[in-house]
C-alpha cells in the first residue's frame, strides 16, 4: 500500500501562506525513483513562483507543489533504475515538487551521498549544481571539459564566475576546478576567503566599479574559457550588472567569447560575443551522467566536494516552508535556507 503523503501546497495563484495538506503519493515511472524527504532547501525561483504566478511562470497550474532541492532516503525505484535501491541515501532535483514528504526524482538527477553527510547539508546542492553544470558543460553553452575526481589535469584556461558566493556560484567554482580550469571570481568582500577555499584563485568585489576592468587586466596573457554570470535582479549602486560585466570581460579577453547567463540575457551583445540563458531543468543526459552519476558521488565520498552554501535550518516540518521562503526572499549571504522533515 502506498504511504500517506503530505505537501505544502500553493493552493491558487499567488496564494500565501502555503497550505500543508495531504497529497497523492506519486509512483515512479521507469527511470524515476521516490525519495522520503528528510531535508529540503529553498531557491529564489521557489518564492518567485509563489509571488509572480502566471505573469512570469505561465506553466504553473493550481493547486501545485513548489520546490526543487531535497535529500532523503529512496523508498521505491522505477523498473529500469539499476543504480539505486530502497534504503539508499541520496540528494536529488525533485521533478514533481520538493515541498512534500514523498518526492519523485529522475534517477539521472540523483546522487548517492555518503553516510558521513547529513541530509541538511546534502539538500543544498541540486538546483545550484544543475544550473552551474548546465552553463559549464552543455555543448551550446561553455562546453567545458567534464569534472572528474581526482580533478582533471589543468587546461591552462581561466573561467570567470561572477557571483561565486551564490548557490549557483559555489557549485560552479568547484565544478570548474574539478574540470581543470583556473577560476577568477567575484563575491562580496566578506566571502572572499570562502570562495577561495572552494577553489577560486582570485576574487574581486562585484560591488566595485572597477571590478570589470580589474578582471580584464588580470586576464591579459591568459586564455579565457568564457564566463558564468550569476547576478540578482537589482545591481548594487555604482556597480555594473553581472550580465554587462561578464559580456565586457569576454569581449576584451582572448579565448571563448561566450557568457552563460543564470538570470537574463541583455538585448544588445558586444560584437563577436554570444550569450544564452540557462534552463537548468533541461540538462541533457550526457551532462547529468557526468555530474550526478560519475563525478559527485565519488567527490562527496572522498570529502572533496563541499555542500555549499552552508545550510541555515529555519525550522522542522512542512509548516516551516513558508517561513523559509520568506527568509530566502529577504536575501542571504553564502547561506542556503533549509527545512528538515
Ligand atoms: N536559469 C536558471 O535555471 C537558474 C537556476 C537557479 C538560479 N538562477 C538564478 O541565479 C541567481 C542566483 O541564485 P542563487 O540561488 O544561487 O542565489 P543566492 O544563493 O540566493 O544568492 C545569494 C548571494 O548573491 C550574491 N549577490 C547578490 N547580488 C549580487 C550581484 N549583483 N552580483 C553577484 N552576486 C550577488 C550575494 O553575495 P555576497 O553575500 O557575497 O555579497 C549572496 O551571497 C538568481 O538570480 C536565480 O534566480 C537561475
């Protein structure tokens, strides 16, 4: 008999707060699995979907269950899944809404986690990891060499990551280093050491009006592998937007003149520069396999991949999800807002 399930429902467009109620238990299709959620994390898109509704997310139908990031225990696997079994500890990108007790995920967007890693930490990764991986590895994007553990030999190329203390950025820095690239990054000044510990070789303040020129100057004599732009809707006063800064940096540097954009693509691009918007949910099977299958479980087991940003647990139970969304919306600095179940 299927277990009883409950979820934090978005009952109608822009409804607040989310309502905790029973939910159907969805069995897995052949290439999926079901996870009993032990911890879930919040992403900006989750509260954006709640407050913006169909104006920005026409695909939303109500009532629905939001949420992307979960970690927990596998309870059921689809007929063609051979890499996981009930009882396995995993992190996963939810495919049917992460804010519920029993979540369905694609097997190739799920990674095994070691016993030493607690669920609160593991759940911070999936959407940040997927977004970074999409921008870095998809053929039509930066098309970097895939990550391995132990890391790939150095390529001699430098990747620029603007917004490295974000959830997406923390993953991008670690993936790029494991792929053999040097990383030039930006972050707020208090997160410089943190971003360097993740693997960036140099870090600049994204709020500084000279950051773009400083990075262009540091790239002289180097081959740029392109840039990953991770900004937020508002740009600090006196600073350049993540998008404009990255476009200018690749325009003025030798190498791959491409920017993978996590937030938006400006209408006008400098001559000779290409940019595309990341659609993390549409990652192809090759990149899924390279990141979730081959790389991450091994790197986590060896303690060589940091579950960053650090979790900030705001509550226990689905009743805490609305508060968690509100906390994320107010803004965080190198923290992932987490709810345990
Ligand atoms: N396209 C996709 O598929 C996709 C998927 C996921 C996320 N995103 C987008 O990617 C962005 C980041 O999401 P996230 O979850 O990684 O964010 P997050 O973890 O909530 O970001 C918080 C961090 O943003 C940094 N920050 C704030 N303004 C910045 C700016 N102008 N430039 C660079 N860094 C800035 C802050 O740095 P300091 O504290 O160091 O100052 C803070 O640490 C959002 O806009 C989100 O909507 C897109």
